[in-house]
C-alpha cells in the first residue's frame, strides 16, 4: 500500500508523463525540490546529515545509507566507514558541495544510489552502473558462488580442456565477469536483449581487462533462439539471472526499481517463467553432456520449474534447489542427462 | 569501530607454552639444523672439567657446559639405561611395560647422540694421548703429528656439533608451532599519537613483507586507518608453514625513536619516542572451529520482504549470530553483501577460536607455569631507532643496522627472529632442567 501511494504521489508531480522508456531521463531530476545550496561553508558531516534528514522527510528509502554513500563517493572512498575520520569534520569545497547537491537531488527523485554514483560493488569487482541496466542484487553474488564452487570442485579430467560458460541476460556483466575473474581458464559468452546492457558489459569487461575471454552479443533468447544455438554449443555452464518477477507484482515495486530499471530485465510474464522456460528449452542443445544450468528465481518458482522440466524437457534433470542468505529457495540447479534410451552411468 | 571489539587477544595466548611436563617431556626429533650465527669453532678444552659459568649470549652448544644441564643429561641417560634394564625384566605388568617402552622411545634419540659423543670423546682421548707420546719424538714423525692434529681438530668439531644436537634434542616441542595465527597491530596511545600510528603502519607493512617473504597467506580482517597515512589498528590472519613458530616472539611492545617526517610532531626537529603493540594469537588446527550452518542466524536488511529482483537496497551490512554461544560478528565495511558476510564469518570464527583458546590456555596455565621467559606482552621487546639507523632487541641484545632493509620484512627480520628463537629455546631448556629438580650448588647457571 505504502509503495503504491508513493508512486501515486510521484505521478502527481507531473514529471512522469511518458511511457516507461522516458522514466530514466535526467529531466526528472530537476522536478524534485532540493534544499537550497548553503550560503556558507559546511563540513562533510553536516552535508550528510542535512541530506539524510531531507531524504527521510521526503520518504526516500535508506536515507542515511544514501547520503553516506554519495558523500563517500565524492570524497574518493567506497563507504563512510573507510573514510579517514578527520575528513568528515573538514569543510567541503564549493565544488564538492555543488556536486553533493546535484547527486543528492537525483537520489531525491528516487534514482537508485548505484545510478547516482554510477558504480557499485559486486563480489570483489567494482562495476560501472548506468540506467536502465539492471543493478545486480546481493542474491546474485551467491549465484556466482554456487557456480564457482562447482567449477572449482571439478576434477581436471581432460587436461587443457577449456570450459565455456553462457550467460543469458548479462545486464552490467556482473556474473560473467566475476566468473572470468575467478577462473583464469574460463571463457564466457554473454547475451542480452538490451543494447544498453551489451554496451555496459563491454565497458566493464574492458575496465577489468577481461575482454579477451568474453564474447558479448546483442540477442534476445525469446526471438533469436536460432542465432543463440548457432553461437554456442558444448557449453559446460549456462547461468542466468533472468527476469523472474510476476507481471502482476511489477506495479508494487519501489520507485527505484520501477522507474529506473529496465522492465525487460525484471518482468518474467504472468508466472514469471517466460524466459526461464525458454532457457530450459534451449539448454539441452547448448550444453555439453552433464553440463549444468544455474538459475536465480523467485522463491515460488523451484517446485514449478521442477514439475515443468520433468514434463517438457526430457534431457534436463532437476538437481537441486539452493537457498539464499535469508533462507529463501532462490536458486535452481539442473543438469543435462542423456535421454533414457541410451542412459549411461552417472559419472558426476 | 566494529572491529575494535575484535579479540583483544589475551596476553596469555601469545606467551609460549610448552607441552613438556618435566620427565614426561616430548623430545624434538633430531634435525640436521645447526646454528650458523655463532657457530665459531673453538678448541674443546673443558670437556672434562665442567666449569659452571654464567650464560652469556653465545653458542647454543655451550649450554652443554652448564653443570645443571650436564647433571640433567646424566640423569636422563641413567634413566634410559635403567628403563632399558627394567624392560628386560620378566616380572612386569603389561601396562608398566608399555609405559617403560614409551619412555625408552622418547629417550632413544637423545641416547643415540649421547653415545656418539662418548665414542667421539674416546677417539679424541686416543688421538690426544698419541699426540702426547709423539711430542717427545723427532721430526721424522712430523707428518704423523700433523695428521694427528688434523684428526684432533676434526673430532673436536664433531663433538661440538653433537653437543649442539644434544641440547637441541632437549628443547621441548611447542605443539602450537605449526599453527596459523591472528596478528593484531595496535598503535600506542602515548605521547605523539601520529608517530605511533605512522610506526604501526610501517610495522604492518613489515609483517606483510615478511609473510610474502615466507610465502604465507596474509588476510586482512580489519584495517582502521588514522590521519597522515597512519594506522590505528589492524588484524590479519596469517596462514602457512610454521607461522606461529616464527612470529610467536614478535608479540609485545615495539618502540620507535625518530624525528617525525609528517604530522604535528614533525614541526619540532627533535627525536620522538612512540610505541605500538603486536598481539599474536595462535590458531591451532585441531581447534579449527567447525561451525554448523544450522547454528547460525544471518541477519541482513534484505531478510525482510521478497528480496531478489524486486528490491534494490544499498544496505549491505551483515550480522551473524552463533546461536549456541551467542557470539556475534557483524560487518558493513564494503558495498558487497557477500564480502561483508565472508568478513563477518571470519570474525566470528576468530572469536570462537579465541574463547576456546582462552579456556585452553587457562587450563594449561594453571596446570603448569612453563613458558619461555616471564615477559608479558606489555613489556617493551624491541627498539627501532631511525635516527641512529639501528634495531635492538632487548631480550637478546641483538643489534642490526640498516633499518630500511629490516623493515622490508625480509632476511634481516628473519635473522633477528631466529636469534630470538634460539634464545627462547635456551631458556626453555634451562626451564626443563630446573623443573626436573636438578639443583646446582654454588654459582647459578642462570
């Protein structure tokens, strides 16, 4: 209820008039009334406190974290905890004060902090963030861990055999780049239906020096299935954080998510399974034997996926459901098995 | 601030405890390890007549010449012969025999070396008597005399080496030697805070350098910076081969003397003194805390609501509660929730280690007061005099120049550490000897 009324309240401002594509425009920023620039000098701490109060008054979520992260970013640190204590009591320069006001005004319009400071951390990587490309969530850090654990456990049976990983819906590139960073032998193919995402993944790969082992394609698995199949074969890992929200839940999203992030990266159709089903249908043709699929899904999904796969995809075997840090069933692991006819001993 | 509660590792922990219980001691198996630093070969002169002398800081082998050590050795050899004899006896209960055999086994390496020394001594005696008899004869025997002299030198050399080995065999084994450690560096709070913090950072860098020199893992658990590039406090976990054996004697207060380069005190061009403290907490493998996931409760901001794609939060703080003990650890140092979770987990582990270690050391401590030296962590152990480009270890008097090279944490530091280690082993031997009840009359050797 609260969220809905917030959105309603925002629409009243009149800065949101066009369709979803127009939501990310920076013109929205100016529509939110920021407190006036202070006449005199203020310290870093005063600026942070002032904005924290202002955020809180305007119902902006996480008021203290927001002002702290923005301030830390301006002062060249990642968190306020890692700033030198003395810096907080120093006066901000005029330039820094103006920057603080500019960035905080964006946040006041509910732009996510990650977009405001144009970067965020994912595992041990710092990634560039830009609207409307989906901002990776902490749960996805755990998805990467699942894949890494499995790949690192694997005995090196065929010496020199290079593993390839396919990621569907790479967004900012968080998953693929983390895997490439941790596994120097790995190669990855990343696809996304959004040109913005493809561009951002490319930029992040370049910044991290991982571009040589990553192929990025602007492809929609829903429409360009044939192209996907022609690009990859004998992939050992298929990983995805596909859009998995139920369409009916979309309107209940926080403004940060609903107004700024690409709906195509969030909305998974009526049951949230549209892209997931497509991935699982393609999986047997893409994966090598015993290749695995790792999916991040909605907590309601695992039993649905298991049943659907048993009925519809003969060659895929549902391995297990894993839980996220908060104990929600969040990840599905599946494995390609030869069909029953020529079923061999499972060597995994 | 979060981590300031981190194990203010009890001072007990970093003292050195030996498992040896006097007569039931475990003997270090003999290694070919010889001390190079002071291995100056001198003539063996007093081997027959042991003159009790004050232990100066020199050869490890000269402990042998201490009367109490001699007596202790004789006693052990008697015990060995006794044990061997008793084992031959028919009327022995099975359990008694087992105890005797075990004891014999423990003493065997020592007895072997002892025997080798006896043989060598006999050889030497022979050579000496031959030399004496040839002394009166004419030059035609000059060649023979030369040969005999060579022989004598050789045997003397061998005896010295064997004695060193013998003493080394007496050094009780520290069961914690192979452990990994958590090391904390803490800036002193005395005059001139900035000089202390500056020095703390340099010390941190030195140990990081040492870890890399020794090819150890160096994992930073906490790093709280101060102004001017200084360091308030840091905690690291060092893992690798025999880490505790190498760094156990680093625990204590380190003092710096220098004209400050930065900070408030740099304005006055005079020498300042500052301190920092190193705390070493061993993490023995056998205490490796096995944490059952079921015993943990992990709190995050995202625990509320649906999580996943539907929520975008920037609050990445993680708190982990170990339910059976109520121990908690939390972290909000980074923007990655997973990294915060990993750090919190390590902190939790370290805290659980600490409480287990605390109990353990208490038990050992009350069971027996056996440690090297009687120094507590608070005592000043070393001075880094930058103005005079000199590092002095106060426990041994060891002095080394080129402070810059020393603070790189390479060979220079290792040399000092080896020296302190040897010193500590000497003290440990004497401790064993004293606690064995061998009393000296007259002059004390210690």
